[in-house]
C-alpha cells in the first residue's frame, strides 16, 4: 500500500465496484429481446397471451377460449373468409354481431414497446373499434413483432405499395374492468386474447 492510500484510506476497487461504475447513466441500457418486451407490455396492459408452435395448438387454444367463455361458433364475428376457413368456421357470422359476440381477426403488427396490437382497414374495414364487440381474438405470428408503431406503419406501407389502408389504429388497453383515467380517454378497451403462432 503506498503513502497516498494510507493517508486517504483509499481501497482498491473490487470487480463489483468496477462493474457498477461502468453502468453509468450515459451507457445505453441493455435491450430486452423484442418478444420478451412485447410479452411483458402486453400482459401489463391486461391482454391474454397464448403461444402456440403449430396450427393444431392454435385451434385447440381457440376452442378452449370459446368453451371458457361459453361462446357458440355462431357468436364469432369474422370478416376475413380465409381466416374463418383456417379456423374451420363454417358457422361464423360475417355480417352482424351481438353484445356477447367475439371478433376473430388477424392484425398488421404486434408492437413491442407498448404491447399494442396494430390494426388497419384490412382487418376492420372502415369501422371504428367501439363499433365492434368488446371481446377480440387476434391470430398473429411471431414474424409480425415490431419494435415500435412507426416500424409497424413502415411495414404496412411496404406491403401495400399501391393502396395504403385508410383506417389504421391500435388497441393497447385490454382490461375492461379497470377504472379509466384521463390518459385513457377516447381509447377503446377490449377483452383481448392473442393466439400467437411461432413461424420463425
């Protein structure tokens, strides 16, 4: 130990001290993987998340949701005929829905940084979200995960070069019983189940 260390009582830095000093406010935070970030934020928003490895698991989860909520196939409102066929939904309703209906749809993107679901007129036509049933079942794939809304909008623009969808919106609040505050004014709350298929 040299003279200065004796006078000032300075100890040599341990490995832990060095690591903590390197984690200053000027260093960027380590980024969580996009799927972890989405899952965390989506669950915090009150969404119900079912991860599936194949279409058989998707269908099993789908029928479990119907059974849990005591919903008949005729009370499933589905605009997309291809999606209805994928879910063997010959009894689904494409024209009208009642208060106890579920809306089955795809989405444009799953937004990781706020746990939101990005929809467009490709899924909801020109309707507003408050015109739909309270309960949604969204079918999506892991390749639809994006970091931010702007990245999701960029994907929409790239996929539809000639005709960009006109009605673009997000659902971010999935807790229907939660007391509202002024920050959620005007947003449409949905009881939402996400059926996520691994495709990467």
